[in-house]
C-alpha cells in the first residue's frame, strides 16, 4: 500500500523533509495499515530566523495508544530541539488523539461528540499551545454516512505551537464532511 501526506504553500520552503515514525502494526495488519509519517518544511525568515512547519498523520486504530504516544514523543523531541535553536515551530495535522484542553461540552455544532482515549501524556509539549477550535468538530466516524447529531464526531485535527509564537485565530471550516472524514482547520499566528 502506498500512501502519503502533502503540505501546500504559496511560499517556497528552504528545505522539505519526510520523516517516518516506524510505528508499523504487526503482521498481518501492516499489509493494509498506512505507514505513518510527517513532512517538515523550513522557511527562511531572514536575520538568521527560521519557521519550521510540520504536517503529521499519526496512527489510527491503536486502541492502546502505544503507537500514537510513541509518535508524539518523537515529535515532542524534534520540535523542542528546533525551538532550542531559536526557531519558530508549528505542527499540525491528523493526530488521531484529542488535543489537550478538549471538552466535548464546548462544541456548539449540534454533533454527537465524544472524547478519545488515551489523552495526550502530561509530559509532552509542556509549555506549548494546543490550538484548536473549541466549538467545532474536525473528524467523523466512517462506518456510516454523515448525519449531524447521530454520527459520532470528535476533534483530532489541531496544531501544537511553540512558545515564541502567538495564535491570533483558529477556525474549523464547516464543509459538513462533504469531501473527507475531516474538516479543514485554519490557523493564524504571529511572532511574539
């Protein structure tokens, strides 16, 4: 099975890298499960500063959470190393886990919302912001056609933002799952 992810930008990155998590399922599931990865883009901001954007697609169908936590631990180390070098860092994508601070009660879309287990481990991304639209869902169950209020939904698409950036806006764009089992999410940030 071939699969991948993409990151599109009107600005040309200085460098683009793909990183693989190496968290493959056991036999025979690994024949049909996606090989999870991330894309890292580097943008030169001038004056020796750099913006690092990461698009991630973490493991799904991992009821114990072991693979997702391993992947998040890898990203935590990578992102903190980039930040320690004075870079601005944003990671976003399909984490297949709820963001820290997610509360199903805050969703105002009328969807049937649930929380996923396990939560993001407390030691990961300490001091970083989990940016997501608290009022809208980003993912729906795929075992039946989408119907607001009856098909299970949650939030698994979000951003983790380094402390040297400020999130000025975050919005889930309501496409009503017309094109995917995910909704697009837009973020705006500024340098502190």
